C-alpha cells in the first residue's frame, strides 16, 4: 500500500458557533438544491489550495507552519452576504481586508520558499476569500434557483481568525489536521498581571 503522499490545504476556520451556522446553510443546499460537496469540509477560507505532501514529511510541514504563524497577528474577518462564481459555486462573501490579503500572499510566498509548494497554473487566479456553501455538484438549474434565493439574503458575521488550520483529505472528506495559533496581540509586555 503506497501511502507516500497526502493531500492538504491551509485555511482560516471560523469559531464553532459560526461554523455551525454556515454548516446549516450547507445542509440547506444539500436538502433543497441537491448540492452536498460543500459538506465534505468544515466551513473555511482557503489560503493555500490543495497540494500533495509526502506523508513522512508531515512534521516538517507542521513545524514550518508553526514558525510562520508564530510571527503573525490574528486577523479580523467579516462575512457579509452571499456571492457566486457562476454557474456552479455560491459562497458566503468574505470582506477582502488588507490583513487577509497580506497573510494569504505571505503564506503562499513562505511555503514556496521554505517547502517548495508552488501553486499550479490554474491556482494563479486572484485571491477571492470566500466560504463555499454550494458547489461542484450544483446543477446550472439549481444554481440559478439557489442564486435567486440567496443573492439578496442578508448575512453578517465578524470573528477573529486566531489560527492557521491545516486540513487533510481522508479520501472522502477534509478534516482538521492541526491548528497553528496566531498571535492575539502585537508584541506586548507579557509580564503584566
């Protein structure tokens, strides 16, 4: 049995209460629009799209992400309404903040320089932060019906992304493998009580 490579991606995952509400929207898409693919991962904002990594070198990957995260501040994230990549994807829109754009750009550069993970040609699209709720298995007809329902729907959440999350594929779904805490505050005096 060849276990040489495993599939991973790196993302920001919202706190449990927001995860639950986004998962309920994904469940709604599964029940009303026959779109179940989005349920194969926890709600997340992808920073580094899926890549393969040697199973034997996972500790090196984790150590590298730990070093990167240790020097980053946690990120304010705003989720605001719905948007789409027609004709197949509907997502919770994520406000493109400077902090979010910066960590994504820096992460891509860092893992390319330190781990040799290079984005594939089709990943060279501009970064559009989003949380998918319906995709891939959404037919064009169901996309149009769902978009009619969700395009004007209000949704607003704010949270602080306090960790980078490494997700691993188990051949049927994506699972959280490990989280790497980001700094809560800029360098401050930690000796104060």
